[in-house]
C-alpha cells in the first residue's frame, strides 16, 4: 500500500476499534441486565419453606416471593395486631408476618432493605420466658416490643441499631416480641402497660386473657 494511505488507514483502525469497544460495552450491559432478570426469576422458584428461598424472600403459596411486609399485599386472612391503652382506646393497628417456627424466628427480618410502617413481624413463643434479640444481618433500625402471655406490653427496645450483635432484652418474661420500624413505638404510644389483641391468628397463638 502506498505510504500516503497510511494516515487514513490509521484513522480507520482507530474508529473501528472505538466502535468495537462500544459494542462490547453494550453487550456487557445487556448481559448484566439478563443476570438481574435471571436473579429475579430465580426468586420465583418453587419452595416448601422459607429456607428454600434466598435472603429475605419467603415461601408464599409454594413460591419464593417478596414478603408482604415489603409489598403491602393484604388478604382477608392477613394477621392483624391491635394495641390499646389502659382506657381501651385503640392506639395502633398493624398487619403481621408471623415468626412461629424456630427457622422463621432465626431468619426474622434479616437482609431486608425496608419494611412498610403498616407492617411488623410478631415472634410467638410457647410461654412467657426471658427473651433477648440481636440485629445480626438486619439492615433497618427496629423497635422491639416485648409482650407477655396476657397480651400486655412489658417493655420496649427503641431504635435497635442495624447489623449489631448486642443482646437486647427488657428484663421481663415475655411470650411475644413485635418488631416494627424504629421510632414507631414512641410515635404510636406503644409502651409498658399497653395491651395487644390479635385477629386472623390461630387460637394456639392468642394471648391467654
């Protein structure tokens, strides 16, 4: 090739190289999108228990799904907790996710990036006992409301710091621990002496009063 064409050839090579780089970047971005979509699809895999699902996804209707405390999905069977002051005036009502089995309780609210204020998780035990909770792998600040078998609040831990392993307790026997977004207990007036009632919850797990 004549030497006079070399500068033009160099320009063409540079332009083609840039185009190939752009195409490669586009392909990589598309690949990332596909991986994300596949990850979302993977969470729709069939399941039998929550442990069959990754991170915070729960086994709902035998499919790994985003928890209702994040989606806000409510059905006629959704459990509900209502709280009342000493005069019987209703202070607050929350939809519930229940943590009854040991595996459900161990998993708790770990790994969740958020939770709706209208929701909380109720941990249910067989009888009153000294309970303590930590915030390992929990990403959002929580209020922990300790409730005895009679349905009375015996203590509250406010604004538990995320991703800590400090043991939180109130020094009083409790059968239930209700976890909600940090700050809501004070906002709603949920304190010692307030009582809780449950709807759409099996009789075995109801307060004894």
